[in-house]
C-alpha cells in the first residue's frame, strides 16, 4: 500500500494507472500534474486524481510512487525538474513506448540517482487518448515490459513488478535494445503505416465518399492512425533507425506481392497469401479470450 | 416471402445470408451447394441450409432466389453451369468484392439473360471465414452496394434492394467502375498492406518472440491479413490496376513521413500526424455505435 501516487501526465495511460491503483486499493491518494491546467481540472473532476499539482516537482513531493506518463521527448526535462527528490525511497517509473532513449535521458538527468528509476512500457492502448478515456481495467491481461539496467536498484524493480502484476498485467523483463527493436516491428511500424495509409486516403479529392464506404476492415486497420500525434512523433523519432529498417522489410514483402499481382499469377499469389492468413489466425493477441502463454522474461537476454 | 433460396458457396457470407433470410422469415427453405461435400455437410449440420445439392444447377432448380457466394474468379464458371435456369422469374445475386469483372463474366456466361442478375457487394466481414462463423446478424447496420447495369431488370434491382434492406443493410447504388475504384482504396489495398506487413514480421528469425509481444494495436491492424486466401487472390487480381494505383499513393505518403523522420523534424512530423489522427477519429465506421448518415445512392453517378 502506497500513501501517495504522483502522476506526471494525466492522459489515457497515466489516468488509467491512477484509477487502477485506486481500485486495487494500492494507493490512498493521487496527485497529478499536467502542462495544461485544464487537463488537471478535468482529471480532478473525473475523480482520476484527488488533487492537482502546480509543478512536476510538487506532484513528486510527498509521493512514495511516481508515474511519468509524458511523450518520451519530455522525459528528460521532467526528470531534471524533479531530480533532487529522486531517491530509492520512492518508486519512479515511466510508460514510454521506447526505452533506449528514455534510459539515456534518465542517465543524463539523474546521474547516479537513475538507480531509483524503473523504465516501464505497458502494452495497452485505446482508439483515443485523453484522461476522459481512462479505464481502471486497461492493464488487465496485458503485458508490461520492464527494461532495467544493471545499475537499477533491484528492490525498485521488484516493487514495480509487484505493482503492475497487482493491476492484472503480465510482467516481462527485456534489454532496452531488444525492446526497441521488437516494438519497432510490432507496434511502431504499424502505426507509421496506418498514418501513411489514412493520409493517402484523406488527400484524395473523393475522400469523403471513400470514407463513407469504408467498412469494419478499414475501421480496424486504421484504428491506430488515431493515436496521439505528440506521442507518436516522439516514438517515431526516438526509434527511427529500427522503424525505418522494419519499413524496408515491409516494402520488400509488399514488392513481392505486387509482383505476383502484376504477373497475374493466381496460384503463386494464393500460395503466398495462404501461410500469412494461417499465421495470422493462429496468433492470439495478449488479452484476447484465449491468450498465448508467454513465459515471464523469455524475450530478455537475446 | 420466397419459397426456396439456393446458395452456391456456403462460406461466411453465403451462410450468413441463409441464416439472416430464415431469421427474417423471408424464405421457407434453403438448399446449398459447395465444391467440397464436407462443407455442405457442415452447413447442413449447423442448420444453415436445409438440404445439400449435388451441383450448382441443382441448387438453382426449384429456387426463386439464388445467391452466388464464391471467389470472384469462379463466378463465370458458376453462371455457365446454371445459365439455362437463369430467368427474370428468379432473383440472382452475387456478393463479390469486385464488380467490373463479375459483370463482364455475367455478360459472357449469360448473354441477354444477364438482365436477371443483380451484382451485389455486402460491406461486412469477420476475422475468420467459413460457414462455422456464419451469423444471422452479419448484415445489420452494414452497407450493401448494388451495381446494376443499364440492361439489368429494374424489378430484379428492386427485389434485391428489398431483400438486403429487410436484413438490416443500407442499400447504395454505384456504377461498377466507381465501386471498384473506391473499394481498391478503402478495402483491397489495406488487405494487401496487412498481408505484406504480417509476412514481413513472420519471415524474421525472431518472429515467435515478436508475435508474443504484439498487443491490441497489432491485433486490429493485422486482422484482415487473416482473410480467405482464395477470395483475396481473386480480388487483388480482378482489381489489380486500381489497387496498384492506390498502393502508389500510399507509398508516396509513407515516403513523406519517412523523410520527416530521417530529417528528425519533430514539429513537421507532428504537424503531419495531427490532421491524420483528427481525421481518423472523426470518421465513424458504418455499423459502429454512431454511424455516419450516408444518403442512399450518393456515390453513384460520379
């Protein structure tokens, strides 16, 4: 049981964490800080936080657990602003979708105090962000990746593991580089592709008619193109090399399918599509009704 | 009220149509034909059809409404097999995702009798095909596109409109070329992209680990990569020119976003992503809780 949670950035993830911690009875009081006072006011009105803070430092003051839930490029300035309150007596975590840049930022901002900071990434999201969509059940059945460094305090890592597990998440440890490479492939690239695809539709003169005809396949394929532009700006820049490398792989696969179309080769095209469809249908999303068992920590250390 | 529905191809769409017609009390008896006798047997056991037919012709014999729900490349041979039973006294419809090629096939197979045939495309689908996923509610709140030709019997068009409307679909008329161009953009291209993307993941040496880390964004983005390979082989070949043209537009949009990433231009990248996210979030899928009103027939005649 924690006395006070300080949330810096009360968006979908920060707000959901606050609600989940309260519902689980893990925290008595939540204080929140946002760049925009109107967000803080909304979070307070919705009962996501108990009180607003005037600064990031004030949100940390008196808190024994702190969640930093800002776009990753704001991590360094946030940590700098709170650095002299960072100590092993308080659990500090972030929720950024990239980890290599966050860890480097923590090292620069905190120096030796970076041992108190546990880099985290919850694999959870929704069509639309904002504290108004915060959901106490957002992390249930989802994965939570921890990417501690050798210098990270082991007790802090254990406390982070306990907290996220208590919220219903499956906790996995990975090396930061493995994390960033893997999520370039399964999360960051699909976001880039969905953004590019929606843009290509939206810029056509008949886009209104096109969008009026789009059905459930289009809806699901483009859902992630509705993601927060500031968050995805940061992720795409922070993990640029890995995302662009994955994009090259994607373009090569697209080239091959288009060549089969150009050649009008129905048998070869069907032979190419069949294992894809089978592979996709065999895959089970974490958190879906029949989740695939993932041994804790397996992807780490590769 | 129809006496007997003949379904040629009892998959997800054919099976769902049969169930929906029965539930709506629009048909007394359903007879089904499939290339594979085991599919017919399964459809019968599931109560989707009342009896199996030995041939497409036998499924049409005695029927006053016929649904052809086969991959589009099989439309011509199917229509040839039943051609001497095609007459204006029986309503003939297909459900193909492309219409230009289906109409050309109908003209070749049926000659003047093509007036009895109403080309249809229900904008409805599911993650996985097969009669075992047939659903009487599949067409509720969805759009149904009709692409009649000037020679199509107007009474048949009216009957088709009445049937699909009674199953809960919103019926829209479009010219076949406009249909194929629009669906290349909002349905066929995203399927191609999802297939290519899943393939690019699956062929990596670490694909098992990657897939074990993938979350809800990946799940939705790749759902349509689980589509029937025979159906999508046909669609991608039948509508090749339009799909490849849309792919060029997509690649150009992807190039622009990647250039902003390469340049590390955060402000320009955010400025590019913002209207995309806003546009996507403003769009409402037909059949979603707050569907967008689409005046009947609006996209036709452009």
